[in-house]
């Protein structure tokens, strides 16, 4: 049977759009996370709310992306790659998707356990996922920091690999994410 994977030369418009929007949201998420403690008092709460809103947007976008990935397919990993590089590419994709789900969910659970509501883009308050729990809230906070660091490492490797494909191997891997 032919997998949808093998039929696509490039990522669909939606996949490309969602990928680069996620990158933009990540820039915002990390900028806020790293600077929030230095902001004037009156800006801190709105900044954290914006961080949470960006994070929930990433979660929603990731759900749609994964559904779309199965429906529309993605380009195959170049078949001439050494098998360890194919395995690394596949592992990175899975790791990124798992972390893209886990991080906002842990953030949401953390906010819920710590009784700090999510005011989504200052428009609606999202529901609590769990009740207040001080110890759990502290642990979830640590986990959120840990996954944040993991994400930085995996994204760093991912971006270096993309540049390697484009400038060293000169193949279509990066182009497939840039153009239709
Ligand atoms: C993919 C999405 C997300 C990423 C990459 C991310 C990343 C981060 C990082 C790196 C930090 C700093 C951690 C530290 O200093 O140890 C942080 C802090 C935080 N995150 Fe997230 N986060 C995401 C989503 C969310 C969501 C959905 C929520 C809540 C609903 C949330 C709530 C928070 C809070 C409350 C802080 C602490 C901010 C402060 O210092 O007051 N995050 N996040
Ligand atoms: C820093 C700049 C970035 C570049 C140059 C880049 C480049 C690429 C390229 C060329 C692909 C297609 C090949 C592959 O699957 O590896 C891809 C896929 C992917 N990227 Fe990125 N990316 C970047 C940032 C990010 C960020 C910040 C995230 C999310 C945290 C991300 C998540 C993903 C995911 C999940 C896929 C797999 C898509 C799929 O096959 O379903 N990327 N990226």
C-alpha cells in the first residue's frame, strides 16, 4: 500500500503555515518566560497571561496539525539518507510533537493546581483541569522548566539539521517546509 507520505513533494500550505506560526509563538513564549521577572510589576500579570495564551494556541495548533498530518500526509524522508539519519529525523519529529503536547498541558495543570486562572487573550477564562494542590503545583512548575529546556535542545538540533540539509546536502528538506 502506498502511504500518503510518499505522494507529497512538499508540506501542505496549512502544515507550513502552522509550523512557522508555532516558531513565532515559541519566540514569544521564551521571550516572555525569560524577561517576565524584570518587567515592571503592573506588566508582569498581563505578560504571564500572554505567555499562557500563546501556549494554549500552540496546543490547539498542534492538535489540528497532527490530525491534518494523518489526513494529508507529509513528504517522505529522503530515501538516500543513511539509516541513522532517517531514524534521527523520525525520532525528532515524534519528540517535538510529544513535547508540543506535554508543555502546554503541564502549564495548564500547573496553573490549575496553583489556582492561577488562564485568561485566554484577556477574553475568556479557561476551565480548571484540577483542583488546588500546592505540592503538585510546585512539581509541575519544575517539570515545565525542565520540558522548556528539553524543547530548546531538541529545537536546536532540529534547526541545525534543517540547515545541514539545505546548505551541506543541498536537498529539498527545508524547501519542502518553505514552499508549496
Ligand atoms: C509550548 C508552550 C510553552 C512553552 C514552550 C513554555 C515555556 C516556558 C518556559 C521556558 C518558562 C520558564 C520556566 C523557568 O523559568 O523555569 C515558562 C514559565 C511559565 N509558564 Fe510556560 N510554556 C508554554 C506554555 C504554557 C502554558 C499553556 C501555561 C499555562 C497555561 C504556562 C504557564 C507558565 C507560567 C505560569 C510560567 C511562570 C512565569 C513566571 O515566571 O511567572 N506555560 N514557560
Ligand atoms: C528554528 C527554525 C526551524 C527550522 C529551520 C525548522 C525546519 C523544519 C523542517 C525543514 C522540517 C521538515 C523536515 C522535518 O520533518 O524535520 C520541519 C518539521 C517539523 N518542525 Fe521545524 N523548524 C524550525 C523550528 C521548529 C520549532 C520551533 C518547532 C516546534 C517546537 C518545530 C517543529 C517541527 C515539527 C513537529 C516538524 C515535523 C512536521 C511533520 O513532519 O509533521 N520546528 N521543521
